[in-house]
């Protein structure tokens, strides 16, 4: 790292020297017709010092803004820009003044006329030259600072969204496992064959979850098959107390957030009572660009949490992945969820 930094400094100095020499020769050739004079060397040194010193000021300014947010940058960039332009011009004029005075001394000229010559000739010309260059350079430089602030915030936002999404996905497995083990604990002593069948189907469900753990979208047809399998293991306990109807054409042409339908079906099972006389009916169908999952409302009498954590997590996942809203509402004694999907 240190070797690279040193090498970069050498390259910068070499470019600055080459530019100063070339610029001075061209400028003095245009100005006087003969670039090979002592004035050309002095002018070259002045240009070189301006590049190095102003470059260092720019480097310090860039570092100062490197950790600021877009909002902080927006507040401070105009005052900083004006200060940078004024400071740069003052430094440039100071270097010109020192350079011209040094030229007087080297040439043995009378310095009593130096101040008058400096303000009437040298600084007047320098202000015209350097003002344009400094203004153009400063505008470009502060545009880079502004762009870096925007890119930094965008990257931070993307990383934050990825982190939040991974957190949301990580909540699916423990929540589902907890409910599944509760169900298994209830049936394992009642019927060993049913429990064995339940475990096999449960392993198939978990295989699907693990296979799609790092996937943002899955084919809808696979998600439907998955939710059917999930519903089958629920029927092991509830039998005819729960009913599932799926009416969806061309499911192989679309994609959805993985485990989304399972969460919606699970949500209906969690918050509603059911019996053979009053079964819980869940229906999955298409409505233009949404999958509609609905169930008849038969709220449980027991007091339990109404936070709908799984539903809220799914809503956030859908927003992060598809940039669309998951909508849920109650209408005519039906709880209705509208889940967005996209074409494959």
C-alpha cells in the first residue's frame, strides 16, 4: 500500500512537471514569439507550484467531504466552492507575486518599481488567466465531490436494503419450523404412521425453502406446488376443517417472492378457527397483475397477538424485491391479500 502511494505521488509530480513545461513553452511562444527565455522558466515554476499546492488543497477538501452524507454535502458545497475559488485565486496570485519578485532578483532588476509593475501588469494578467482556469477546475472538482456523495449514499442504501432483506428472509425459517414442530408434537403420539408421513412432507418443504434461500424470485408454478405440499401437512391434523382452492392459469409464465404463498396460507390458518361444520376456506386466484389469496374470517376466540409479523415481513420483502406493494384488506367477511408478481 505504501509503495503504491509513493508510486502515485511520483506519477503526479511527473505529470505536473511535464504539463508545466509544455504549457509555459506554448504560452510564452504565443505571447512573445520566443519561448526560450528566462521568463519561461519562471512562468513554468509558477504553473508547477500552482498545480501542486492547489492540488493538495483539493485533496484535503476531497477528504473532508468523503465521509459526509448527501444532505451534509448539499448544505456545505456552495460555501465550500466559493471559499475554494477565492482561496485558490489568492494562492495563485501569491505564487505569481513571489515568482515575479524572484525573477527581479535573478535578473538584477530594480525592485523599487516591482510593486507598481506587479499590480499593473503581472497580477492584472494573472487574474484573467488563473480566474478562468480556477473557475473551470473548481466547478469540475466540486461536481466530482457531489457525484461521489450521491454514489456513496446510493451504495449505502443498497447495502442497507440487502441487509434488511437478508434479515427478513432469515425470519422465515425459524417461524415456519416453530409452527411445524408444534404440529408434529401434537400428532406424534396419536398416530406414528401419520407422523412419519408428516415428517417426509415436512422435509420436502424444507428442501424447497433451503434451495431458494438465496433466491429473490421463483417460478409461480413451483410456489403453487410448494404451497399445496404445505397445505397437505396441515390437513394431516385438520382434515376437512380446512379447504384450499387454486384457480390460476399459465402459472409457469410468472415469478413471485419465494415462500410468499405459504406465508399467506399460514397467516389464514394462524388467525382463524375452523371446524367440520364451519371449515376455513382459502382461495388462490389471479386478478390482473396480482395473486389474490382470500379466506373467510372466523377469528379465534382466544386472545393472541395481532401483530401479523409474517405478513408485515412479506410486505417489506415484496417492496424491496419488486418495488410494489402487497395489499391486504377485509371485505364482506373475507380477508383478502393481493400479492404482486412479474412475468418470467
